[in-house]
C-alpha cells in the first residue's frame, strides 16, 4: 500500500476591530435571548415527546414478543402464517452478483460500494483573540495539507487559494449498488430490511488485475496516478466495500447469516404494524432467538431515550443561559463582579434546567405510570432545594 506524502504550508493573518460598545453588546445579547427562548421551548417538546415515544416503543416490543412465531423451516412458505409476525434466521442469498465493469470487481453480496477519494488541499484554521489598545485583535493561523478526501473540497473558500487549488469535480464517482432481490431461504426481504444490512467491510483487491493502463493497484486501492507513491493534487484512489455476503466465496468465506422479525405476506417479509402504533421490521446479523432480538431492541430503545433526555436537558440549559446572558452584559465592565455573576448564572441555569427537565419527564409519564410520574415530580424540586440550602442565611440584625 502506497504511503501518503503530504506537504504542509501555513500562514498567519491578523485582523483588528473596535471593541463593541455597551449598546452593541446589549443588542447582540437581545438577539441571543430570542434564540435562547426558541431553544428553551424546543427542549420541552423534545423531552415530552421522547417519553411517549419510549413507552410506545416498549409496548410495541412487548406486544411483538408475545405474538411472534418462530419458523422452523425457512425454505417453505406456510399460508397459516399469512399476515402474522414471524421470526426466522438463515443465510442471505441474492439472484445475481453485483458487478463494477469499470474495475472488473464482482461479488455475490447485498451491497457493493465504490468509494472514490481525491488527493486535495485541506485548510485548517486556528484563531485566538485578545484586547489591545481598545481594539479586539484576532490572530488566525491557516495551515494547508494534502489529504485523501471522499468529498470535493472547495478551495475557493480558502483564505489563500493561490497555490492550494483543488479540482472542482472528480472524474470518477462513488456509488453503491444494491441487489434487487434479497432472500433468506424462500422469503424475500423488504426494502426496509435490506436497508438495515449496512455492516460494510473493505474488499481485498489482491486477486484482481489492473483494469486499465492508467490505473495501478496498490494494496486494496486502485490509483489514478502517475506515481501513487508521490500523489499529486487531483489524483484519485478507488476502494470497494461490501455488505451482506450472500454466497460462499473462496476468499471471503460463507454467506452472512441474519435474523429477521417481520410480517409474512406471501413469500415476502414486510413491516408489521402494532396496536401501539409502531412498526416492527427488525434485522440483526447472526443467528439470534426472538428473545435475544427483542432484548437488543429494548436496550436500543433505552439508549435512545437517555440520549434524547440528555439532548433535551442540554437544550434547556443553553436556552436559559442565553436568556439570562443580559445580566452578565450589564456588569461585564467590572471584572470581579462579572466573573461572580457568570458563575451564578451557570449554576442557576443548571438547577432550573435539571428541575424543569425532570418535571417535563414526569408529565410525560403521568397517564402511563402515575406513581413513577409522582416520584420524578418530587425529584424535580431537589436541585432547587440543594441550591437554596447552599445560600448562606442572612445575619441577624
């Protein structure tokens, strides 16, 4: 595999502007307050709807586990299971290989991805600001390095394009080919199930010949370059990835096995709509029992729920911080007072965001699990109580 030989260049640019006055800073803070209000309101929506989604998904998964029917024979279609939720596991199979005629690559798989990279200039930017003689001076260091990139880097946006110009397009494009017919045994997978087969692995090119005179193979790449060991800006390299091996290959091994839970419609596996309003269309690599599949789905639902809770809390914290920023602006010419106010505002935003987030979550649980909603509601006052307890009492006169 050929090594990269990047050439790094850099330059420094210094700009200065007058320090914004009080009214200008106040105007900027007012704009931030409006953004903060929108973010604050959005956080309630994220937190509230997330709880309903999590409960609905959990009920749908429990419903699915109670109704799913394991199929003992995946090579025959039983009409008794028509319209029912079924569970099956087996090797993937496709009707014909996927082929890239430009490079002579062929593989029996569900997906074949051609990944094209171009050797390009990339700009990096580091900035520092400091106050000097009543002005804000900004020192920006721009550095340029040549790298392999899958997307075209627009050099016209560079601070200094001269000497760092990239081509505007790639001569060869990336693409992903998908098999039109994917089966497990006698059952055809729906598009939604095929989309879930995305565990791409890089395809070894060691057994292939150079497809053209102007293309050189090096390692697992095809290079469009006069000298792949010393690439120039505009040179290309092409690699291939596959997902869902669907036939026995002497170099790659046996066909990949998957586990599917979906609704049987004739010889097709399609989405199953639960009474709770969710859709069950599940695919995992490997041979798993129905219980293992639903356990994984429950774990995924829990992780998503906590991720959205964290995102909702963060949005609320940022919103409150922006809305209360005006108090910092009013005293920002007093260094000591400014720092104390900043700490106080951050603590205030943290406590209020934590309390309101817990309260919103409790409302989301109110109609489903009232006892849990009450406990979370009581917990929501804890941050404020703790914060209040840390405020020293006033001295007796």
